[in-house]
C-alpha cells in the first residue's frame, strides 16, 4: 500500500459570477479507493468533477496529483503536453452520455484502439488484438468490432466507453452518472461489470451519482454535497446507515426500497 | 494473559433524528467490555438494549459518539471510533468480520463465488478459498446444484446459510456475529455451533448476539448484560 495520496484537493472553489458552483472542497484520494460524490442536481458535484479533471479552472484552491514517476504536481500548473498525457493515459473519464465519451463515427475497435495509438502503439495486429480482448472483458461480442457505436444499445455504448477508458490502464477514472439513463436490468449488469473491473485493476475512482444504491455498491467512501459544499463525508456504509446531517438523513430516507 | 483483540471503554451512542424535530434517541451509554483470543463474549439483554448497535459500532458501520473502541491489528491498536475510513477498511479486510442473518445479494455472482471471494479477501490462496467454500456450503446443507447460481432466487433459509458460509469463510481474528442462527433449524444451528467452536480453537475472538439459549449456552464464555449499560432510555 502506498501511503501518499494519489490526489489531494484543498479549498477547491468555483464561482460563476455571484453563483457558487462549489465551495472550499478538500479531500485526499488514495490508489485503489473509490469515492462517491452524491447530492441532488445543482449540488455542485458535476462542477467538482470538472475541476478535478482540469476541464475548468478553479476560482480558488488547488489539486495536486502524484504522477507515475512519483512527482507530485499541481494540476493547474501542468504543461499542455503533461495534461494531454494524463487525459489520454493515466486517467479515464466515463460520461453519462456515451456519445460524448465515444467517437460515434469510428468503429467499436477503433474507439478502443485510438487510446492505444495515442500512447504510441503502432502495430495494427496488436491494437486489434487488444481491442478484441477489451471488448470481451466488457461483454461485447467480438464480431461487433467493426460496427459503429451508433448501432449499439445504450448499455453496450456505455460498456464500450468503459473499454475505451480502461485500455491504457489508467490509475484514476472519473465517472459522471455512468448508469443513469439506462434500464434497470442494464444498470445492474453495468454495475456488476464496473465493480469487478475496479477491484481487479485496483483503480482509483471518483464517481458522481445521485443514486445512493450505486454509491453503496461501488464506493468505499462517500461525500455528500449540497449548495456547492461538502456537508458530510465518511465510510460509505456508515454515512448511509448512520447519517448525521439533516440533509443526508432526508436523502437516505427518500429512497424507495424495492 | 493475552491482550484483548477488541476492547470498548465508555462507549456511548445516540441517534439525532433531524426529520423528527431533532429528537434524540439514546442507544447505549458507558459500555465497557473486552474480548480476548479464543473467547466468545455474548451480548445479552432485551431487544432494544443496543446489542446490534454495539456490533455495528465495532465494525465502523455506526458512528461512536464518545469512548474508545480499540481493535488490535498485529502490534498496532486502532481506535475505530476515530480511525480514518481507509484504516477501518483495512481492519475489515484483515482483522474483523461481521455476519448478520441477511445476505446482500449482488446480481450475477454465484453462491460459491460469494463464499470463495470472501475467503480470498482475508488472504487465502485461490485454491484454499474454493476448498473452504465447498466445505462450508456442504456443512451448511446448501444443495450442490445451487452453488453455481446467484442466491437472488434462493429461499430465505438458503440465503441465510450462504451468508453464514460467507461470513465464516475468511480467517480473521475478530468475528462479530449478529444473530446468525436466528430461524435456522436445529441441524444447521448445530453446524454453526461447531464452526464457532473451530474459530475459537483457532484463536479468534468472537462478540455475538444469540437469542437462542441453547446456542448461547454452548458457545458463550461470558455474557455481557447490555441492560446494565442502557441507562435512562429516551432522554
């Protein structure tokens, strides 16, 4: 176990004029740790994810990340080349809408192979072989390798997006509501797949979700956000079974038991 | 005398129900006891005395308001009441296990995989984990034709026995048992008693709740009366 955090956020804030996106968020994330960020829409959880993934600059605060060579870097002081390396290799980003995370006019195999080529793989046979292997791991039939994602169902697209992200063996994956918008049975399959891959690959994950059942199944730790602030944080089962804040108690008690 | 594996000192807990105008429910007050290797401490007292809450607090599932919950991890003593989430997760992986009567079913994972994966978590090799899973499912009379199926469709009793197998499969020095034998038939109760005896002989410390007097008398080295701690309810 490495005792230094992989990612450290301190006092992270984002203001849009007078409106608060998120305010003074601080946490550490370790390798192999799955952190769920929960809250209702408008709570600031997606803003937080965008800040962490360096898609938007913060108004205040910092994020530090331990690179593969062990050097700890300020994410908002990276060169463009370093940032590209992180986005293409060391990080993944699984988006709610697979159309934003995939290239819809490129074949399934091409979607997976593209990230490999970005890290320097040139051998066509090896790229295709790896792509085929990853399609199998996300339970997509190998004979769909040359098909376009637009011909895939919602669940298949989401699984393809996961393969595209994991093929470069990232250490950190951001996930933004990866299961919402899918049928319940499709959700269960995707969650089971994610749970297995995350444990097998020892991934660190920051997953934004409004679904407490998803948080319970996938995450070790949870942060509850409201009005841009983190109002409660701790072990996932502790926060869900013994919530201390009024808002968290409301969230937990609002879930319908099936 | 060997050092305790778990030791509670002055532990108190209450729930504040914000959705009920901040009503406070006191669960336990000033609880102190310890369990040593090879010892089974049974929590006694009426329903509502806070027995399950104490087990959940030791496991880090419920927060502890005051007091210390010292769990021994090798040479190190960890206070669960104040430990970081990742420290508690490490304790759960290597030191303490929790068994209730309810199985949280995960779609698509077979009964045998559930039990074997649980055994592997505590460090057993793949081969040993499978052997142990097969032995436990056999002992607990889970029919072999069910082993490769996810337990979602099993009867309540079958799910309960898979859950016991899962809970007892790993080698962990501290076991928290929350009425694992409730509603089991006599034959399966006897199996659980035998498995608990095996764990004690192997040096595990056990803190448990058993409503069944027959089971309690067989496994308990000591009974800690929770009613003695639960002062002034509903303050």
